[in-house]
C-alpha cells in the first residue's frame, strides 16, 4: 500500500485536512507555538497556529520545504565567509532556469523593454520587428500601456495569439472565450481546484508522484487527493488499471477531476497518444474534469517521443464519437518552462474546453477579484506563442538562442540520467521530457532507522545531508508521493554543463560516504 | 436595518455562503444552466453551476459586475461603428489611472526597461541614476535577472527598501521578516483572509460601504462579513458605537478580524489620529486582527487632513501601554494607487506586526505555493518606496511628473465633488482622499418600483441606464454596501480635466432625464 493511502483516524477535525498532510509532529509544534504566543485568555482568538485555518497549516509544499530552508541557512553562512566543503549552492530543487545561468531570449526582452518604456520604440537600436511587435501589444492595451489593469481574462490580442497557436499546434480551432490568461500556470490550477472543491468529500485524482502544487492546493481548498500510481519500472507509465484501482479504493468519495502532468513532473515521462486516449475515455466514463498540466509541452528530449496535446486528442475522439463532446478539459501552459524559462514574469494561460457560458462567466468573476494578471506577463505569453518568423529581422538570433537552450536541455537530460545511473544505490528512468530526474535511492536500513528516530522520511534525511555536505539542493521524493518503502529525490537538469558535471562528481562522493556511514551491519 | 443584515434562511446549504450574497435570481439561473448543460445522469457530476463551489457562485464582485459587462457590450457596438449618443466610454468604475490617460512616471519605466533588457544599461541614453538603480536591482536577484522566481516573500533588497520607507514614514523600524511582497495588495488581503477563516462562523468586520474585494473574498473562503456603518452625514466618519453595535448584533459569531480602509474606498474619508487609536483599542479589546488597507496613503487632498499609518499609531500606543503589544496588525500597500498608479505591474507588500515566527512561516509556506510574485512588480514596489532623491539626475523630472499627478488628482477631487453637488438629486461628501466619490442618489419611488420589477437594486438600474445613455461607467452602491433605502454610486476622480468636465455635463443631463422619466405622480 502506498504511504499516502494510510487511513486517517481524525479526518473530522478540520475542513480540508487530507489524510496524508497532518503529522503528529505538526500537532506538537502547534502546542509549543501556543505557549510562545503568551498565556492567558487572549490566546484563544489571536492569530496563532492553533486559530488559523488548519487546512493551511496541514498543507505541505515540498518544493520550497525543509531542505530549501536548510539551503537558505547555508547560503547565509557562505555569504558570511564561513568555510564549508563547497563554495556555492547548486539549486536543483526547482525549475527556475534563469537562476542557473540560462540566458533570456533577446527578442522577448527587447519587446518587453519597449512596452515598459515606449520611447525606446523611437530611440533604441532594437530590430524593426521588435519595435513593431511592441507597438502591436501597446495598441492592444487600448493605448493604456502596461501600467493599467487589463480585462480580467487578459488582453484580447494575446488571447487571439494563444488561439492561433493552439490551431497551429493541434490543427483544431480554439475559442477566445475559452482562454484565460493567468498568473503563471499555478494560479490557473488553483482557481480551477477552488471551483471544483466544495467539501471534504470532493476529490481530485493526482499522479503518484505528482507536483506538490496539486496536493497542497487540494488540501488548502478542503478537498481530498486520491493518488493513482505511475509505474516506475516502465518509465513511469500510466495504466488504466491504476486509475481504476484508485477509484475502487475510494468508493465513497465524490470524484470530480483528474490531474495529468504531461510531460511529467517529477517523472519526466512523455505520454503516448494511446495513453491520452485512455485517460480521456476513463474521464468520460467517470465524469471527471481533466486538468491537463502541459507546461512542459516544448520540453521533449527522447528520440521518437512526441508531445500530444489533450485538446487535440479530445477533438479527434469527438470527431469519431460524439459522446466525447461531454468531456470537460482544462489545459494549462506557462512562460516559466519550455525554452523561454521566464518564471519571474508569471505568465500563463488556460483553455477551458466543454464548459457552459455560465460556468465560464463564473470563472471570469473569480478572476476579476484579482483584477487581472500582470500586463507584461500577459505579453510574454503572447510572445511565447508567437515567436519571430523566418525572414523577420530577429529570427536568426532567436533561432540560435532557442536551439542552444533546447540542445543544452537535451544534452543534460542524457548526461544526468547516465551520471546518476553510474552511482551505486541510485537509479533513474530515462528523462523523456520536462526538466527533472526522479531517481530512486536504495535506502540502507540503518538510514531508515535513523530517519524514524528523527521523525522525518528517510529521503528527507538523505536530501538534508546532501545539501549540508555538498550544497546540492534537491527535493525529497516524499514531497511528491512514492510507493511505500521506496525513496526518491527530484533533481533538475537545468544547471549548465560544467556545473552539472561538477555536481555529479559531488553527488557520487556524497552517496559513497552516505552508504559508508549507514552501512548495514 | 441595513440591507446586508437581512437574515438568511438557508445558511446551511453550503460552506461559505454569507447571507448577503445569494439571491433567489441566482438559484433560478443555476437551474436554467443545468438544463442547458444537457440531460441525463451525466449532469450530476459535470462541472456546472450546480456542481461547482457554491461560495464562488454566491460571491459578487461589483467593481467588474453587471454594469461593466454592459459597458463591454457598448464598447463592442461602438467599435463596430454603431451610432450611439456618445463616441467613447468614460471608465469611472475602477481605480485604473493609466486607463484614463495618466502618464507613467519616467524614472520607474526607464529602470524597469533596463531590468528587462540589461544591455540598455550600457547602450541607452537613460540618466546615470536609472542605470545604477537597475544594476542594483539586478544584483539583488543574485544576477538571475527578472526572469527567475525570487524568494517566496520577495527580493531581500526590496523588502529592505520597504522597511526603510516605513521607518522614514513612521519614525519606527520595521522588521524584514514581517514584510512580504505580494501580487498587488489584493492577493495579500486574500492570503490573510484565507488564513483567518476556518469555518462559516469565522467573521470579519468590514465597513459599510466597503471595497468588494473584502466581501467577495470572505464569501469565497467560507466566512461571514459583519458590516460596521460609516456615518455618511459626518463625511463617512467611523464611530466606536458603530463597531460595538456590529458586535452586539452578531453575538454568536467568532469575530476574527476588522478591515479598515484608510483613506477610504469608496468613502474617500481620511481617518483622524484619534479614530485610529479608537480602532486599535477596540481591536485590542475584541482580540481582532487589524487589516489596514492603506493603498491610498499618498492620496490625501483636503487641506488639514493627514495620513496616519496604523503601524505608527500602534507603536505610539505600545510605548504608552504595553498591553497593546498584543495587537496584531497587517498593513497593505500597492503600486496601483498613489501617484505611481501602476496597476498593471501587480506590485504590493504587506507588513505583519505582532505575529509569531511560526505564523509567519506558515504564511510564507502559503506564499510559496504561488512561488513568488512577478519580479518586475517587486522592483516597482522598491522604486515606489525609494523614489529619486534631490540632487540625483532623475529628480527634477520625477518631481515635476509626480507633482503634476498629485495636483491633478486634488483639482479633480474638488471639481467632482462640486460638480456632483450641483446636480439635482445627487449629493457627495467632500473627497478627502483616495480616488473616488460615493455620492448618494435621491431615488424616485417609481424608479425603485421599476427596479423591483426588474429584480435588481435601484442603483443598478440607475448605473445601467447611465452607461447606456452616456457611456459613463460607474459602480452601483449596492456593490459596496449602504444603508437600507439609500442609493449610491462610486465614481473615480481619475479622468483628465476635460474628460471629467464633459462627463459632468453628460451626468447632469442624464440625471435630469432620469428624474423626468421616473417622476413620481
């Protein structure tokens, strides 16, 4: 039985506490905190750990969890000149390409600079297509520029560019009213989960392993995460049996939705066309809204593998059988990944397929309470889906820069898989796509006992020792979900070649010392 | 009895439905929508109005509500060349200065352009302080630039600049760990409300009239809004009696927090020092977290009026009496208002005063699920609180531009008050600060009957007719809360002088025709 499906005896304590999130340790911490908040009757209603929303307290978000906090402490110590066995941290915990030296693509930044400061359209030496593109976006704001709120769902021109992109990608049109620009993909995912979840029985199927945005948000909104297993032995393949099993094991929940991450985070797997057809048919049968997290759609590296958009496959199935018109699909995309890697711009979009006008209006109303996503981030979405065309002045440089980024990612995906598989006690499936390896650690029994003593999962222990001894920042597998008695970590392929090579040397040395330290008797 | 405190018979239907938000009309609409979603058993679990989170459905957000939708339709008709009695819309529904011709301040945009495209630091003819400031911010990202996620609570340098600003403003220091950069102020407010509300008995005191972000978010998070009345006759003054009364009338709720908007939105009132002392003492006594919405802190126009920060007043009170150390205060600020008016950048910060390290850590964890607010928006926060200093190359232009914006706002605050008070049946309190008038409409009985027939509040009817006949977009008072049998609308002071003058002419003519149309027999 996977660790995450262990029964939770006190599910009634709070709205929103999904079984896997609350740990006895947390409860003890709450009590301690209460003491520190001061004695007396006032404590009851102050904003303390005990009186704040318990779903928030129970929620875990490993990508920026304990290991990252430890890394921040180490960074401070390095900054203060403390002598450590390494001179710098290697942040492999998060898909943040520009933080590990990936250079921004010039065209995007030049257009953005012109939008920020329109006098550059006249004054600067930027290429003509940069200037005309900037002018196009500024006109599309009705002349308001990037300092004004836009429509709640974003600038119409950018939505049109997204629709055109989807048409080119899939061969099928997208409706403008189905598209909403969001603050990165994360905010779109959250907005949808919040709308899907009404009470603690409302459940969302998420992969095991998954990206913790899903488990964290489902917990915060008071729903239940139901995990379906990806099969590590077959490169994290998704099988209908595992979807069926997840439903059978949770017969009393109100299953609302299934989240699918393709290419997979953290698994690195790229779904086959037949996998997607299977998931769509399953979702039709179970009446589930499909949340298709497709932010890594440009990140496919393995020869013979190809990204298939859920939207495309759905329309193909609808053309063969009208029953699939009833399927509801929300697809997410982002400026943070792909080759653009512009995480800091917080650009994203979602396409909602198969929803009534009234539901779309409700979603727009919810979006309106945030007014709009940042305007320049919206423009980055437009640029991402509408890069310079062959023959335009910026094309050559754009192609050179983006090809170099893609080739680098592909090279390092291979380098990392190979490097990890050469280390005793670590094994990685091939990285087919996305930006991560999710290797398995053969965990010595003594390390497991040590972890139990410390009250933390054994892969937390491993990752904490790793960052302390080498400066390499990874995320423990327990933050993503994994089969019981297996241990993993997620590591990005993003550091530049020399840094990645050095990192593999450090990782090998660390793992050898770890195995020596926890050698079973 | 104010309209908002009418009892709600079916409060048990959903989590999160606060009494004032659900309208019989909504329920009918749900049923209709169900029909349209198609027949058969599948309807039960599809994502429809009936199966989505009912708190979201019940939530209302007037600032982008029915009147704004009508305005969007009219805009389309104008774009298609349809002949209407006016040639353009006057968007007075929202504090979005750049949408009504306020020009961005050059320094801010030049620095932002350099951060976007660092080659401009070498290449452009921007002033030296622009270039050095851009370099400072880029260095503060650890060299990652604006394309990388930052720390969850934002760039340390910007937080330091915020702390320095608070010190200069109040004469008291701010702690770095108490400051978090947010996606505009809205996202900060939402994050805090979500943490404060655990169940439908958790309540937040909000002013009547209020900015609907508060009522909308409280409804979405499943809590209850308890309104306290501002006294229109005395320029929307806040009296302790009205706070006490709101508590007395709601004896069984779990009162968690009080939101105060100063300068007031939509009221335009600026609180006196003694008002703030009273609110702090009241909050101490009732153990309420103070949410101080201070986004209009630079927007004070009336002679003799002065902005006092809640933080400053709290520390002064703590110095006299240590019991106030127990008060918990969260203050919000934003790049969207003030003189900078950069709504589209979605920059904001909050300062959390009086919270334990553990609570701050929980709030950081929640922030981390959004990774970070957009980097350039964070830099706008830094610039807003650290404008060019006297003697620096950009200072003269900066001062000229920002003075012109301030003088324009002040001039139009007076012009609008005067203009409205010269129209029969409309009356406005003086606009002391912020960006709005909230005039009262003496509503003819026949218009009230007509509105009842149409199933909408009478001020909705008035605003809908206004936009149809004149193109002026305002927000009905019912979206903010108002005393029973009073009617208001919110209108911004933002359009440039000539547009505002023309708008007042149209408004006068409209009101005369409205009064003629609905003349009581």
